């Protein structure tokens, strides 16, 4: 089980930034105001999201199957809710069984244009 504990926002359209992290802003206090959402990622390949702060970023996902894009060298976690549509989230860093954090990137789009990214930090429960 993983609990959403930190949210960083990145403005991807700032032209003066040398790299994406130059515009990183911790917005955890604005988003995580009461009970944070949780995700249970099971070893049997299933996942379940629970309600809580930050849940709107995953509003189309409730339960389904999950996997990595590459089991040996993962760069994304893939959530499949049992339809043709998969949700892919880039890993900010690899996660190993002993790691206390799962960090993924959530990109928000307006049409085809990415307007903002979030780094979502989950802590192992």
C-alpha cells in the first residue's frame, strides 16, 4: 500500500528554465488537506485506488491490473482498468522492494499540449 504524501508541481511552459526541475514548486499543503488517497499495488498484478486528497488525478482508475513497461529496467508504471485504455505514468526514479517511496509523474494536458506536470510521491504504508 502506498499513500500520497507529497506533490510537486512543475510549470513546463516557462521558457527561461534550463530544465524542468527549475520550476518545481511543492504544492503538498494545497492538495493534501485532509486524508490523502492510497493505492494498493499487489504482487498478483492488481491495483486498487481509494478515495482521498489527490484522487482526481486518477479519477478514471479504480481497480484493474498493473505492470511496468519493462520488468528489468522499468521507466513507467502502467495501470489498465480492463478496457482498451491504459494509463502510463513515468517513474521519477526506479522503485525496489526495499524502497520507502514510489515517485511518478502525472502530466496534465489541454488538448495535445502539456500544460503542467506533477511529481507525485507515495510513501510505503
